[in-house]
C-alpha cells in the first residue's frame, strides 16, 4: 500500500510541476497594447538610479602610546593612604590598623560633627543613646557601636553635671592616622543640648 501511495504522490508532483512551468512562461503583450508598452518605456527612462560618489577617505596618522610609565589613573591604590615610613614605624609602630573587613554601621556614613545626641534611654542598667543623623532618622546606639567616619567606637554613655544642670554625653574612641602614617587613638564626645 505504501508503494502505491508513493507512486500516486509522484504522479501528482510531476503534473503539478508541469502546470507551474506552463504558468511561468514569458507573456508577450498582444499587438493591441503597443501604447501601453511605449508608455512604460517612457516612464522608466528618467528613473535610472544615480549613485553618489564615495566620500574622500582621510588618512589617519597612527599615534604611539607613550604613557606606559605614568601611574594608572584608575588604580585603587591612589586612594589609599601612603604606607608608613620605615624609620618611624621601627621606633613607634602605633596602634594596629582598624578592621577593614568589619561590616559598617549606618552612622559611620556621617561625620561626628553632623550627628546630635537627642537623649538617652535607660532600662535595667542598659543605656541607649538616641542619635539624630542628617538623613532625618533617629538611631539608637549603645556601648560598642560605631559612628563617625574615623572608626569611632562608643566606650561610654554617661551623665555629666554642669552649672546648667545634668546632661548626657557619649564618649568615643576614634582611630586616625598621624603625619607619619601610624594609627593613633583620639577621644571625642557627643553631648546632649539640655538637661
């Protein structure tokens, strides 16, 4: 049955191919269409395409790169502080460098001068300072938290009595570099504005 079917399909394919070949023949217009052929030739005459000449090619003078010996402007080492001097480090090595891998806390994005102590919460012997930041938020901090751009760690939250009354202060220990490139400790404090 499959051979018969294939033979029948083959016949139909041959007949379809002959019909296509007959339909694709060149059709010459009859003699009564001479005016149409003349009009087509006249209409096509001005339609000959014109190609614009190619633009003049400029020669490019090759330039040799001569800045191999200059420092890379995109190197991250340009933004790191200079290494400490050998003589000074041998005499006084200073403190160890801060932990660069430690996750930064939100208040480390602001300078200490831009932060304000708004109050202190005290409960069951624990104290939390309320710090107002320039982003408009109020942050709660305690001893051990970091704030400021100089690795400032809170070491105490304590009351202070003055002539104007009692006020609160947060004591920070910051790590800063000195002129020789050594790490030094500096103490700073944030003081509340009122009693």
